[in-house]
C-alpha cells in the first residue's frame, strides 16, 4: 500500500518560505487568493491492509518522526 504524507506549517506559525514564494508569484503577476504555505510530501510503501492498527502506527510515525507537532500539521492518504 502506498502512503503519502503531507506536512505543512500550522496556520499560526510564520512561514517565511511561503511568504517568499507568495511575493515571487506577485512579481510574476500572479496574485494568490490566500497565504502561500510551503510544506513537504513524503511517500513510502507499506505491507498490509488498511486497519486500525496500521493507522495507529502511521499516526505514531507522522507525529513522532515525519513532522514537528509543535509547528507542523500533517495528513496522510492511503492508496
């Protein structure tokens, strides 16, 4: 099963990289309709099927390894 994890800065956290991208977009005459936020995407494969145990393991990986829960939010998709 393919897992895709999306990690983004929390809305309450300053995102200087996102601000820089937003300003660069404006210089290209593209006006973003909201604040630009820059995050990261992590993809990996796991053996097994979608079970509560697998989701608990994913929560532990995402919260303890792939993101900093103080300043980042995450979500994941299973395919």
